C-alpha cells in the first residue's frame, strides 16, 4: 500500500511537537477540529456520524436540483476554477476528493490528462458519471469510497479537494494521505468568511452572540503546519450579492445566526441599513467572501 505515514508514527518520532516546526502553536489544531465538528448545542449531526445519512442527503439534494432546474455550478465556483487551473498541467493525472455535484470536477477534467474522483456517496458518483458522459469528458473515472479508509495504490501528479473536509474527523490522517498520494502538488481548498458584515457589527458593537462558523481555512493551515507541512496560501476574493424580493425576507434571512435571545429588531434593522441598497424594486445586500487554496509540494514525513 502506498499510504504508510500515520499520525501515530509521527507522534512517536516527535514530528507533531510544535517546536520542531517553528514556533509553538499553543493549541492542538487536530483536536480543535474534532471539537468544532459539533453543532452549537454540542451534538454531532447525523451526517457527521452516519455514512448512510450523508448519502441520503446527497440523494435528496440532487433530486431537488433537477426539479428546480438550478444550474449545478455555483456562481462563485468559476472564480476558484480559474485559480485551480493555474496549478494544473495539461499532462497531469489528478485525483479529486469529495467532488460533490461537480463545482470543480468538469473544469478540472478540461485542464488535465486524467481525473479520478473519490466520493463516499454512490448518488454523487452516479450523477457525475451521467454529467461527464453528457459533456463528453472521457478522461474521468470514479471510485466510490471514503477518503479516510481508501487504500491508494498509486501516486497522482496532483491531489486536490475543495470544501470536502467538513465531516472528516481524522483530518490529520486525511491531509497526510493527500501529501503521500501526490507526487507534484497537493491542494486543500475551502470557501471562507468573513461573515456578512452586519453580524460582525452586532457582535462587536452590541455584544450579540453570533453563530459564527466553527471551522475555517486557518484551521487547515495550522494543522498542516502542525504536521510539518509549510503550505502556500492563495486567497481569492469572491464578491457576492444577496437579493431579496421584500424587506421582510431580508430580515428573515439575516437574523438566522443571532444566538442572543430577545434581540432588538430595531438594532438589527439599523445595522443592516448600512449595507443594503434598493435597486430596480429589489433589495440587494452586497458583501465579499473568500476562498483559500492551500497548496504544497509533497514532502517525506
């Protein structure tokens, strides 16, 4: 089996001692990642625990997409696709982890020689197989398996995954496997914050408790550092505009992360007013999110 490096071995060798890699982090980011997989009430969702629940989620998600006639590719993904393409070579044999509904799959297939997709969901695999056939992308193959459990018998030029780490508990092992399975480049991507600015204002200026995201790209960056991997980080700005048909729908959508009970509607409205505009009979809320691409040349550990 190609993949032999493990966290157990690294711990025995002292490779997880922060002082060996530079400065002490003062935190075990692998354990923090596991803790932050929990919901705000301290529980783990069914999707985090049961593989069947995850596959069922994707089955329902894809059925709804087809019924609604939605575009399968998120609008923000095109910007990330362009940045990923700069990291690929046309002769690359590439492995993608957790492709989902193909935000990056189809674009990657157009820029590389061969693409292999690994996903735990058979429903995802079936969907991507149909879509790649429609698009005549004949250089794509599929493996229905769990990244944490799969045995990789060969190396790929590039191993990448974007937004696929949310239910990976043994995140250190998963990133080590990416490092071991790649011969030229490993890429870990994640769409990131900041949160919509009105939530930050409510937190800073009024002391509201906000359901901020519990994991972000910086956790992955620090876990890689903790493992002895010095990853580059490419930050990508992604402008977004949330559009609402009414003022009521604006309010309804932008209080969902407030944890403070009995919050002031007036304060929320005043805070939101700084950021929203009315245009052509619609209410628009422009804001910016980011994507982070962490990439590194595989190293021996």
